């Protein structure tokens, strides 16, 4: 039999099997459990829920505790279709995680929806008119590509002359849907108000994990050596070249499937500058903490993300010129570990009644001041704080100004929110 005939038979058999399983009845899972594991070095920007700087990581660096060490963060989310009048659940981790015998998965108390009213301060109308602009750059290289930067005028956008829906283009990905109070009848999480123990830098996920609760079936799974936290990601180079651009370099992280770099800064109070390593236009805000394997593969293929073998990227000179002071973040996206119990029945006529499903997802990140290593930054002299000097006696008081680009940046534009209505 010829090779072509054999391949045709194999393909035909695979198609029949896939079609049969596609018609198999599936129920559940009764419970879903997600573990989100992050490794962080340097300054943190976002990570585990937002685009704002991680104050804790920044303080650790400023106090000299950063070095080459890494901090580890674990977010646990349990959702179930079952209920209990007094919901309780615990994660029993392997001893190598070094967080104690159990992690309580606390069910948040439902909010009443009652909001305390506070007196509103009167703000002159002229102060509410934003001013300034945002410059968006993208792509690695010594010089910016033709057609860059893309300019967003905040005043025009507030006046309805620019549509933010067409301007703020982030990474094209499908947001992941972990368990939550709104998606599941009963939900438990860690860290929580009861305990916020940190995972030690030497903590490991390798070993047997058990989740026991009174509103979900017992969950048991084991993580192998290649399913541990991602290794530490560090900038091996972060220096301004004689030609004016900045050369970024980093170590390759085992099991990382893609890398993504971004920078946010400005040169004055009227300009916000954003840059990303994406080959397609993507503003460097509201970047995803985690990505599904399908999105990672697609985004690497279209060069939105850098591939797993990439370890250098140049930030264009025009970005450095426009933003002499900027923070840079580098993210390594890992894959996933998925478990379902019981296993799928081999007979497609038998219903697959899933009791539980587990997803473990991975991320490693680092950050710092663009174009400066920590030693240079800590050894530098004092900079201007950027705060306005109060008027001296006898000097005329300045008229109120509209919120600057820097004000808008501080008020949360990195998290995707704007201080004026979307149109």
C-alpha cells in the first residue's frame, strides 16, 4: 500500500474518531479550579490584576532587596455549581510550596450594593477640560517605523472629535474567564482577608495538591517538574546606545512560550508616551496578565508577541527622545497545565460526567527604568519631583489648568479607564 493511501486512511480514521467524540454528551464540571502562578523581579507593572505599578515590588527594589532574587505570587480561585449555607474550602499544597499545611479558600461576603454618599467638591468647568496628548510607538528597532507615532489628542477625544474605541488598540486576545462570584454559584479565593501569606522565593508547586470543600467534590492532581513556577526573568541589558536608542536584553526562561515588552513614560506633563514590542499597533496599557495557549500561538505567528527564542529588542530612539523618563516591563508568557476528572470515556456513547477541571497558568515578569540599570539609578542624584512650586508671596496665582496627560496617566489610563466618558 502506498504512503499516500496509508496517510489517507489514518486521516480518515482520525476524522471519524473526532466526529464521534464531538457527539459525545458531556456534563459538568461540577467544580472548576484555577491556579495563577507568577514570578516577578524588578519593578512590577500590573501583574495579577491591573496595569498600575506594583508598589510592593518597587519598595523592595528601592530598599535593596531586589537584587537578582524573585518574588512569587499565587492566585487560587475555586468555583462550583453546588452550594452550602456555610461554604468552606482549603487547598492542601505540597510541602515544597512552603506556605503551611493549608491555604483557606475564603468565600467573599456579598456586597449590599449600598454606597455611602460623600459631598462632591465643586470643580471649575475649565479644570475638567483635559489637555495633552499620547504618543503611541510600536515595534523593536533602533528607529521608529514610518507613520509613527500615532498621536491621540485628549482634548479632541473629550470633545468627541476622536473616537477612543478606534484609538486605544491593545493586544487582540480573548480574555480568560477564571472562577468568580458572578460566574459560579459558590466561589472561594486565596489570598483573602483571612490570610495573605506570600509564597517564599524558593517555594515550589511540584507535588500533590488536594482541594477539599463542602460545596465541591474533592480535587486531587499532581504537578510535575516542568509544571512549576516559571523561572526568574531578568534584564541582562537595559542601556541607552550612543545612537540614542535603548538596547534591551534578557535571559531565556524555560517553558516560556512568548515574550512581550512595553514602556510607559513622558517628557513633560503634557505628553504620555507608550511603546510596545509588537510588530502591529498596540498601546502599552491594560496588557493581559495571562494568555491562553491558542492566543499565544496566534500572537507569536502574527508577531504581536516575540517568540520563545527571542532575547533582545531595541527601543527606538524616537521613544527615548519623547520619554526621557519611562518604565519598561518585560513579560514571559507560559503555557498551561490542565486536568479533568474523571478522564474522558473511550466509548463515545458513554456520557462524560466531569466532576472537576483544573487549570494552572504561568507568567514571569520584570521591569525597571528604561535605559538605566538599578545600580545607575540608585547612584544618581536627586531629580525634580515634578510637583508645582507653590506661589511665593506677592506673585499672582496661576489660573486653574485642565488635567494634564500625566494627570490622566496617574488616574488610571494604564488600567483602561479614562477620566471622561467614552463616546
